[in-house]
């Protein structure tokens, strides 16, 4: 796109012209940037709460992102709804060149979104240990500050490889969120038996309690969520698929309950509301887990 075409674009679209630019591959921005900056705010958000740089990151357009940053785009501004920064979006995309560009230009590694996501947890959620290493080179104590949240998240997601990586890096297996929720509770709740098994070998506290007084065994008996990822335009799962997914989830959690019992979990323990693992299983009507707990000596 030539200079006169860019001028026409911004004359017609105003500040929204930036958002059309980021979807172009190689517009001739350098020749017109001084003109644009004199009239249009490079950090102004559109109605979706995005700046031109955030939009460029989402489009994976590194050439435009680079030009925007060189001319003053804020690398730490956040999207309105989620609070995600350019670096968090880049880590979610896994684009290492974009991540390096942002880090080299002062993007904050410790920034936290509204849902608690940080650049580190975003990267590790998708198994990107190489990005973690990149961040560690810039901020050596990043795992000391963010490792607990990362370990709990990947334990919840069932990413065994990253769990082992974080434990190898010295992240405490028994560290918890401020609510007392541990990585063992996360893995137990989601039925990730191999992670639970590995954590117990590494010394995870099997009877630790969260702020509700609930243990890993209770979380396994309560169960987590069953989610479906479907592509846009694809049909929603039918009733049989949903029932099958729930059945598989209960089966996984039953295996975790069995492992925890065999490993010494206190089956008689009660939470702050006076409920045991058996009570929770009864409440959710997980009959197979109820039978297992009762056969192990838990009384109603």
C-alpha cells in the first residue's frame, strides 16, 4: 500500500485505520509514520478494548508490531475485558519471535491478567518450556515468583511433561494458592492419575487442606469439569457424547480416589462444613466412587 493510499485510509477511517493496517502484510508505513503519529493516537483502543499493537499480536503480524513498538506503542497496555497484555497474547500464540520482540522492548514478565494468567502460565499451559527459559534468562527468579501458579495450572491441565520440568526446576510441590489449593488437589480433581502418582512419589502432602478444609481425596470425589472444544461452525456434542464424557471423567476420578486411599489418604477427614469425601460423592451421585469409599471403610 502506497503513501497516498494510507493517507486515504486514515482520512476515511480515522484512528480505526491502525486496525486495518495490522491485517496487511507489508504496508509502506515507514514513509508515512510521522504523518500518522502527528494526527492519530497509536495507543488508542477500539470498541473491543484493543490497541493497534494488541491487534497486531493477535494477527501474528510481527512486521507491523515491530514498527508500532519502534514508534511508541505501549508494550504493557492491556485489553479491557481480560486484562491480557501483548506478552500474554504472544505467549498464548506460542510465537517465539513476537515474544522476544516484546521482551527486548520492555514487556513486563510479571504482569497478571484479571483471571490470574501471567506470561509464564500462558506459555507453560501450552508446554512451551523454551519460552520459560527465555523469560528466565531475563528474570532469573521468575519461577520463584510464578512457579506455584504455573505448577497448579499445568497439574489441572494434565501436562505431565511440564509438571516434571517445574519440579526439576525446584518449584515446591506443596506450595499453594492463597486459598490453600495445591497442585495435588488440582490433578486429583481433574482425574490425572499419572500426575497424582508422580506427585505422591515426590512427597506431595496427601492430607493437606485448602481454605474450605477439603483434601485431595475430597477434590477427587467431587470431580472437576467436563469440557468440549469444538471448532466454529461444528455441531455441539449430543446427549450420548456428553454422557460418555461424564462417564469417562468419573472413571478417571475413581482411579485417583483408589490411588489416594492406597497411599494413605484419611478417608474419615471432614471439611469445614462437616462433609467427608463420601458425603461429596453422595451429593454428586457418583455411585461408583461412593461404593469404593464405603468398601474402604468410610461410613455414612
